[in-house]
C-alpha cells in the first residue's frame, strides 16, 4: 500500500524555482533516504511532504488524503517531522520535550490525560530514552537528543516520519544507532520514514528505497544497487567513485 | 502536589504583604483603624486615604506586576531570548511616548490608553523587523535594536515633555514609574485591560512551550506560529501600554520575575505563567511599599527600586546565559 504519494510536485521560493515535477510513491513501512548535494531541494521536499510548504502545482497525499486538505493539527497527528535544528530549550527535561508530541491531541484548556502520558512513555521506551526522562534536554549528547526527538515524533503517533539530516552532527556509532532505530520502527510499527542523509554508505545499508535529487529534480529512484551507480554519483555529485559490493550491498568509496 | 502548596503559600504571602502595604506610607494607618474602616467605621481622614488612595494604588501595583511579568515570560519564550522584556525591547518607551502625546493633545484617559497601545504595537513591530535586517536572528541583534529604538523614543518623549511641561507630569514620572497618581479612575481604565491581556496570553502557554523548541518544530506539532506570534505580541503590547499609560515606565519586572520563578518551578509555561503572575504581583506590591517608606514622607519612584534590583540581575543573566551571543 502507498503511504505517501507525490505527483507532479513543483515548488518555488519567491523568484527561485526549487522543486520540479517530483513524482514518488512510498510504500507503508518503507525507509527512504533522500540524497543529493547541498541546496538541491531536499529539505524543501520534506517540508512539502509535511504540508508545511504549499506546492505551486502537483499534490502530496498521505494514506490517500491530500495533505493540503487537512488542518494543521490533523497533519500533526499523521506526520512527525524532525527539523535540522532544534533549540536546546529553556531547561525543559526530556520528558517535557517528548510530552510536546501530544500537543496536536490536546484541546485549548486541556492538560495531558493518562492516555497521553502512556503514549509518551511508550514512545520513550521504544527509543530507549525513558531513563533520560528527568535529564535536561540541553545537557544530553547529540545522539541522545536525536533519540528524544524521534520519541517526540512517535508520541504524535504518526504514520509518516520525516527527518532532515538526523545524523549529520553525530559520530559513526550514533549514526548507526539512530538509523538502525528508525529502520526498526519502520519494520515493527509500519511507520513510513523519509530521511535526508549525506552518508551514502549508511543509506545503502539501512534504507530500502533511495531518492537521488539534483537541482530540484529526481534523478533516480529505487533500491541501492539501482540508484547508487558510478554514473549517477558522477552526474549528481560530480565525483568519480568505485562501487564495491560486499554481501550484495553497495558501498561506494 | 508540591506546586499547588507553593502556589497557596505565595497567595498567603501576597495577602500578608498587601495588609502591610495598606499600613505603611506617608500617612501611617494602624491595623486596628483598617479593621474598623472595613467594618464601616473609623477615622474619616484615614478612611479617605485608605479607600481613595492606598487601595487603588496597591491593586494597580499588583495588577501591573502580574501583567509585566507574564509579558516578560512570553516575550522571552517567543523571541528565544532570556533578556527580552517589555522595557528592554522598547515597548514601554513606545507606550509612554504614545500616552504623553495623547495627554498633550488632550485625548482623555481612554484616548491615552488607545494611543499608548498603538504606539507599543508599532514599537514592537519596528524592533522585531529591525532585528531581522541582515543576518540578525541572534539574540544580541534583537536587544540592540530594542535599546536603539527605546533610546530614540525616550529622546522624543523628553522633548515632548520639555515643550509642554504644564500638561505632563514630570519626566521622572514617565521615565522612572510612579504609582502616586493612581486613583480608582486609573484602576478602572487600566487594570481590566491588563488582566484580559494576561489571561489571553496564558491560553497560549502550551503553544509557547513548542515555540521555544523552534518555530519549525512548533509548526509540525500543529501550532500556527504566525497567529500565536501576532496574538502574543498584541497582548504583550496591550498589557504594557495599559500599565505605562497610568504609572509610567516600570522597568525590569518582566525580566527578573520569570527568571527567578523559572528557577523554582521549571520552564513549562502552563506552570511558569501563573507562578510568574503571582510573583510579579508580590514583587511590585513590595517595591511600591518600599518606595513609600524608604525616605518618608517623600517617595522614591518605583522604577528606581526595580532598576536597582534589575540592573545587576540583567548582568547576572548576561554572564550565565549561553544563548546570548
């Protein structure tokens, strides 16, 4: 089943075209990596999928519903989004931060119910962050922060999880930890995840689907062997690579 | 619940302070007199001072302290800047100028409130826009544009006062804040606006929590950040303007109170905001009582007292905060 479908999507910032004729279909439970050079429109693509940005033409549907037909709160119940930059907060604890994931479920005068607290606890247990709950969000390591942010997104009980460079500032151990965590969530909970990644090796190892973007257009879609070819890498990143395939995996160097 | 108990304790503290504040001043009213006045008797002079001057003054001080503190808490969160408050961002100066001009033009009390509000809104809009020019999303740019605009508006205010000193009470009143001219008329015009503005802001505490984590984050948690920004800046301006128009510029309350309160109750605005409101009321009732007693029978403008606490506190935050760069 298609969880996310993007058809004919174009997006411009004032006076500057960014995305051109994007067509994608993501199956439920898949984990897709979006790859491409800086400034090619990867972040803009994520924000169009989340409904934060409104496309000039074309449309995004999530579970069959056009995303722009939903209210902002309805979207927040379907889509978890982790932006590239998060403020360390004015002394919020990790529990506070994950608790914010329940915001779309609360009425104007309502505090968290037992149900909300259960959802928060579950999200923190799934991401191994329950033990961090009383620590200050601003005081934990980068890898822990990223896991807490994933927990917050899970507390929204989303069908789709969008992540903008979730591992860019992390060392290799945390990179593997975060990406394999997301993979596990896709497999176990049927969440459809999309992450902007820079590390082609990491993406090849964990993401079943890859989307290669250049200058606002999709150059190649498919699994790692289909997308990660010397020709494609040369075309998009303008560097020569050798593709080595250990255990049928593609690792370009 | 520890926090409920703490809140109750603060309410009791406010009641005790208020009782003490009723007693002290250039005319000392003994507690027995206050009780007999409350029963409908008592000395006529004492009665006039208590009911006509002291009670409205204390109410206005408490409401102003509440409103400025809550505005400070919201501005700090909204703008992501621990040094934001209505005074430092120039909203107070803008409101004071608006009020002064309308007094010179003879627009009456409601007109003065309206002008102060309009000028406060224009000022915050100007300051926030200025801080976005160039590469300025940083905290320092916002503070500097606030200080620049504030200084500029204060200069115009001083000039207006020099040209029309018959109509305007002294420069000290406007620049340093003063509750000595408060009567029931001022309370009736100003306090309801402050209370309404404060309550409206409080309704957005949850949204403010999310906005503190970043605007994109908040948007994806279902918060219409542009609307919340508009509502909070408008309410903050309303509260500041209503306060300044009747009592001049009382600085630093909105800076200090939320910070001190945050140290005790944490950053969740659903808790922080009511605690700040109460602490702010306590602080200004206390500062006002000090202003009436320290150099009796004369008065020290209350802004001098809040600035004496606030100046060093500002430096303390500047030293300890990691987010101002």
